[in-house]
């Protein structure tokens, strides 16, 4: 994109084709063999939908009413919409892709911070590596540039499960690109990657005290060495001693406001050039002045940054539209914040795992040492108009209010994956049942006001992303109720638990096979606009799609913290890890008015009660 056209007009029609495919040598070798995402059978989906609504309905009359609407839809309008969806599928490589990009992410107009973007916190820098923040940033920079080079050369091994390879398409959007705020209610991403690149050119952006610096990451066809990166980054620390206008805060604004402010910011050639450098950078490293020393501070410093004297210092020092924004703190703690719209969390887990494994290895090649020919970083200083100055003030206020509306707590259990597997239970199902039990106890006698969303990957299909696992089931509810019913014995509780976890596994497998409920119904209704004035406005259906609990699990041995925010005002974000042998980890986010601490206490009690149920009703299975 030429810098003269950096101001926004309208979204390019073929924006997603701008990111070139990765070489088929290794990384994309299996792409052409991946099956298309299926269009589920309508009757199957409606049967699953009705089943999922039973524990959500508040009365038998409510349930009868919604089931009647579903049956009428299945016999009438649904048949026509299914036919249209099947015809649409024949004309596309992926029937859902554009609709989900826009409906799930790019049409979202609130700030991407809190409710959309996610964070991963890294473990400490090993003793044999530099312990300064400049040294920490330098090792990340070199490792990420090497990963980028291998990706561009098609040398990154495709991810796979026991069933086969997973789609690598979204890796095209990991580097050299940026989300753009759309002036007409729809954002898009722009990619500066070029087909045939081999990763031996490129730059990164480093931000310190809100000042943007362009750092050459390559020289004469090679990636800079760790010491060369460290010299450039130390130069930035040494030459940024005062605060600069916090332009980065604008990217954390409401998307419509950001689109307007973006055009004002880009109205000068200097600023337009800086935006070009930011958007085309491989990735961003934010050098944050915070010094997080505990779980919650590390999490919140990544999630949304610190507020200092009423100023959202962290978000001023970020660019929230970049898919990969690494953050290095002044005590050398680190992590990454990911923009979610074109890439889900699993590719960035892979990126961070590979980079940290690479640089933590004592045999890692740190490359050339710094010399007189090592490049000097280039400062990129925005020109601030009176309109932009006013926009910055408003963005500061909005960001502070958003951050201050949030709270967070966490819990680690006294046992982990090793014990759960000895009981012969799926760790993910176990972890989800803890959440269901805790949430019911938190609600008490109140009626359930929403459903539970768990993300399932559909990357076994070409361009697959996610489907919803509707965790709330009649089986789970029956078990949950039994745990506080004194008339139900332990053996019966255990039997009900087994039914609940088997149902959860069944739902998870169906979702992963593209046979869930929510994406299919989303596609059906796309043809009729937002509402059909039938099933989708029924209170039970709406309640079932109101994600009071937004849950997901990832795992990396390098991540002591990770999470995101709630997706509805009166709900909770539940980020959990089941991969550690000796503990399960839950991070719970919500608005301050929600009983967050109480929910975490209930999770702790539910985890203990579930372990005791198994310990007293069965002998652990021998480890194989």
C-alpha cells in the first residue's frame, strides 16, 4: 500500500487475498488435501438445538414454545434457507469464512481490548540469557524473526492431531500485517507480505514511553544477532527519557471512533508514513515501564496495561491492531497480546512456544555480535493536531473507564492432569464440570441467565477456525444438582458425572467435526439479515446463545498466565489450563459488579469436591 493512500476510504473487496499463501514445501503441504467445512444436515442441527435448550428453559411452557418454533422453522423457512446455504457452499471454498470474519470480529465496534484480544504471559528469562529488559526484548526479537523466516520459507511443520493435519491458513496473518479500523462499520486487515519472500528482510516497531521506533531486523540478507538487537533496543531506552503523546491509545478506542481519529491522524504525509511503518512491521515490541511481580499484576499489565495517576500508561504504549504485540516490562518479565480477528489463539501459542524453546536452548545460535555497522533505530514521531490532541484525551478517558470496570482473580488446584487421568477422565471435561458446578452454586436458586461457550477448533477443515461447544447439557445439570442433594449417594453422583463427561466429549467431537449448532444457524440466518422473527428472538434461544461463561483452554509450559475478558456485561471470562501434571489453573475476569471472588471460591470448592468424589468411589487407574 502506498503511503499516499493510507487514509481510509472503504474496505477493499478482496482484502483477504492480499496475504500470500505460504510455500507448500512443508507448511502448506497438506492444505490442498484438507476437506471443506461441511454444511450440517438441518434436521440434525435442529435436534441438537432443541436438546441444548432443555436445561436453559425456565419452565416447561417456555420449552414447549421454543420447540414448536424450531419445528415450524425446520418444516418451513429452514428448508429454503438450507437450500440457499448449500448453493452458496458450492460457490465458495469455505461457506462461513467471510460471514464469520465480519459477524464474529470485524463488525464488532467496541474496543478490542478486554473483550476480544487475549494475552499470554511468559515464564522468566533463563539465567544464561541477558537479564535486562533490553536483553529480554532482543532474544524475543531474534527468535520471532527466525520463526518468521522459517514460516516464509515454508519450513514450519504443520500442526496436526491424531486424526490428521490442521489448516495453517491463518498463519498468513501472523506477521507483516495489521487490522484497519473501517469507516463504514466493518474493519479489515492489510498485509504487506509478498509472495516469494524468504524472511531475510523486514523491520519491527519498538515502542517506549509512547514513542515509536523503527528497528531494522535484518542486514545484508541476514537476521540480526541477539547482541545487535540488544544494542538497538538499549539505544531506545537511553534515548527515550520523556513521555511522548500516547497515540497508541487511539487503537484501543471504539472502532468507529478510531476510524474517524485514524483519518485525522493520517492527514499529514509524516503521519501517513509512520502508519505505513507500523502496519508493515513484522511485529511490535512494547517496552512497558511496569514491573509486574505477581500473577494478577502480570496478567493485567498484559491484558490492558497499568493505569498510573489516572493515565492508561500501558495502552498508550501499544498498537492494539497488530496480531502480535510483544510486551517487555522493566523487570524483564514479558508476554504477548494478540489481536483476534484474523487469527485465533493456537497459532500464537505455537509461535511463542517455538520462539521460547529456541532461545532458551543453550545451543541457540545468537548470530552476529554488535559492531560499528549495526543499524541505529529510527524514531517515528507523530505530528499531533489539535483534533488529535482532543481525541487522545477522550481515548484516555474511555480506556481508563474500561480498565477500571474490570476485575480478575485466579485459582490453582492442588492436583492436575496426572491425577485426573488416573481416574480415567478427560481433563478438559473435568475442568468444565468444575465450572458448571461452581456457577450453579454461585447462582443459588436464581435461574440460569445464559449458556457456556467453549471454543472447539475446526482447523481439520480448509480455512476452519472455531465452533461452539454448548457445554450446558441436561446430563451436566443433573450431575451438578446431585452434588448438593443430600438424598443422592456418592455412587449415583459418580454415575451422573460419567454421563455428563461422556456428553461433553460427544458435544466437543461434534463441534470439532463442524457439526455444532451455532455456526450453522448463523449461516442460515445470514440470508435473512439479523433476525428471522422466529426462533432467534425466542427468549430461551437467546438465553442459550448469551455467553454468560466464555471459556477456553490453551496450554504452554512457558505460560504462567493467560486470559481475556468476559463477552457479556454480566458474565465471566474463564481461561483455564489442564496441561500441568500437578495443578489446574483458572483465570476469571468480569466487570467489578459481578461476584468474581465468590465465583473463584466456588471453583476451588468444586474442584475439591470433584476430586473427593472420585477418590472415594473408585481406585485410580494404573499409569500406562
